[in-house]
């Protein structure tokens, strides 16, 4: 796997990815290896669905370990940001459709819309980067164009 673009992570994002890496390496991988060994000992591998499933699971875990190792080694950690303009790592309060919404701008590997963590490369993230409190941005969404006003940056 090669990464063509810079990987941006907040300190929290690095912590979460390191925790996932450690869990895969120290907990999940040993269980998957043992499961594969047990399935292998059951005899004929050509008709052993447990062996095939265990082998696939181990392959997925090993792939994710490799991916996380690469991400963590290549990532640029965003430790601080200006509170004067929107940037990766900041929390921004927006006014949209008559209510306040709070979002955190993060790198792509941390994005989680359910947690209101939006990627700097998403349509809203791109529109917000570099803007200041009081600025308005318009973003094309499936429901149509949405107007956001930046209220506060922290």
C-alpha cells in the first residue's frame, strides 16, 4: 500500500489508531493465529470452511496492522491551530438552518460524521478551511445548497 497524499492526524486520532494497532497485535492476532492452527489440525483443508474463514480473518488483521503501521509512520500530527481561522484540529461552531452545530475538523483517517468529525477534504471541510468567525460558506449537498455561518472557532 502506498499513500499518495499527506496524512493529517490530531493527537486524539493518533492515540486511537495506536490503541487499535496494539489491540490487533497483542489480542486479536494471537487469537486468529490459534484459531487457524486449530482449524488446520481438523484434517482435509479443501472442505474445511473454518480453516478458510480463519485464514481470511488473519489476512484481514495482518492487512490492517500493516496499514496502521504505515499511517502512523507517515502521519503529520496536528498539535495546535490558530483560533482565528478554521484549520485541521479545530472545533468550529456553525449556524445552519436556524440552529447551532458543532464540528471538529480532522484528517481523512479520523473522519466520523456520526461523531461530528468532518474531514478537511470533505465538501464542508474544504469550504471551511481558512475561513474566520462571521464568514459564510455555501456547500452543495444531496438536499441542495446549504448555507453555513461560522460563529466560533476553538
